[in-house]
C-alpha cells in the first residue's frame, strides 16, 4: 500500500527490469539509505586513492569472510603507508548487507556501484577480490566499467584463501584487461612460483588473522572429554564418527554448527580434541591447538607443509586415521603425554601463524605497491 502512488511508473520499470528486481530494490531501499548516510559521514568523497574489499552478502561465520574482514581492518590501520581510504563492499550480484553480526567487528559494508559513484576524484583504486571474478565481471554495471576506465591506476589483488577454489584463467585474463593484477595467499603451502606463473602476476603471502594470543589456552586439567568436529562433508565422515563413538563411548562428539564465533571459541577452549574433515590445516585444527587442545586430521597435501607429517595425529590418509585415532586418543589422554604432544603441535602451528608476521606481510605488500610508486612520482 505504501508504494501505491508510485504504481504507474513501477509497472513500466517492472516491464524493463522484471518484477523480482524491482521488489528486491524496494525491499533494500531502507538499507540503501543507511548505507548512503554512513558513506557520507565516514569517508571523504574527494579522496584520490581507494582500496575496496569485496565480500559475500551473507551474514555467517566463515573463515574466508573473517579473513577478509581482518585484512580490511589491518589495511585501514596502514593508511600512513598506502594513503588510501579503505572500504568494504558486497560482491556485485550478492544480497546487500550492512555488517556481519556473527563475529565481533565494527565494519560497515557498502554497495560497489555506490562507492564508485561517491568517490569521483580517484586517481588510484585497488580492489581485493577472491575467486568470484566471473560474478564480479558479469554483475558490474556499464557505469561501473566507465568509472573504472576513467581511473588512471586500477589494481586488482586476487586473494587466494583456498587453493581448491581458484578463479578460471579466462576470468583472470578478462580482469587483467581492466587493470594490473597481483595475488595474495593464506597458506604457506601454495605460496609458490608455480601459482604466480599460472596467473602471470606477482604473488604475496598474507597468512591469516589466526595467532595464539587471540585464544584462551587452557591446561589439560581444565579440559572436558569433548571432541569438536568440523561441519565439512566427507564420504568417510559417518564411518569415522561411528567408530569413535563405539570404541570411546564416554567421549562427547560435537559437530560445530549454529554458533557465533565467540560461542565457538568458548567450545574449543573446553575441548580436549578436534577432528577436521576439511582442509586439514584449517581453523578447527589450528584454533583448537592454540586453545590448548589436540587436533586430528588426514594429511592434505594442498594445505599442510611437509613438516606436519611428523605429527602423530596427522595421518597419511583416512584409512590410517580410522585405524589409529582411537588408540591415539586413549594414549594421549593423560597429563604427561597430552602436554608434551600439545606443545609439539602448538609450536609447529605458531611457526606459521604469528600476528606480528601477518602485519609485516601486509605492510610489505602495501609498501611495495604504493610507496615505491610515490617515490617515482616525486622524482
């Protein structure tokens, strides 16, 4: 009823764009007004340099989303190096969202077209984007393309958070036509010259926000007889969990789901054990170790570096995991062996996950991409 007076021209627009498009626009109209107000109050429209992080329009706890948010937050703190305004936008084509509510953050999220239209004096733009390059290219408007073309320095950084989810070579080639390209990685294992050569661009390792000081590392005596299990699907998952439940009936198994990030951190701080069916070297594995637990996984060569093979609870494959995991749990479930092995896992993970190094990696990236250019411009 409140849109009744607009009905004559709404009907014409629906004919051109489709009723679902118009309905979506009207549904999001209040959110758009809030986004417009926040953008004007938070950013200088006369800025000449801009960094955009593209992120999914889905309010959920997700390792990738939390990683983008962390890199965005640290990038904002490095303005003294890159000299740019830093903004987070939903990927064109995704649902609009104002902010993520399932983990602690104060990051507002805007619309890509809205942001390009707001900053009219840009000389330089960097866009951090993950594997959804095809979606980005398909859903940009003609005006978006024109505005990008009018910016002298356009730079895309392809964030590779998961080696199993890469953009296609064709999409990358199309992106290169709009600007220069770099790529950044989250894991040591695939931060290689081969990956750089595959996409024909420089590669930088960022790592992730995960590091020991962000977790409560509880002692063996404070732990519950609890094993957290990653929610990842796997063809052998049911068999593995059935065997554990049968042979270790007093061990509580909890598949992680429907938790905020803070609730999840509380659970892993109580758990003695973690079993991941995902990447192997993922948050369930590393964060549980930093919380004082012991983690189990089958060796995943795309993510684990070779030195993780030395860990007794990183098995060669799922057949070996099935054969050995219950006896290993029983053997490790006493203070002396638990503490000794937990320290071994902790030190190995800390070798690759360190907040200071993470910030140094980001700082190095922005110094190389901006400070050197400025020095050349001034000479």
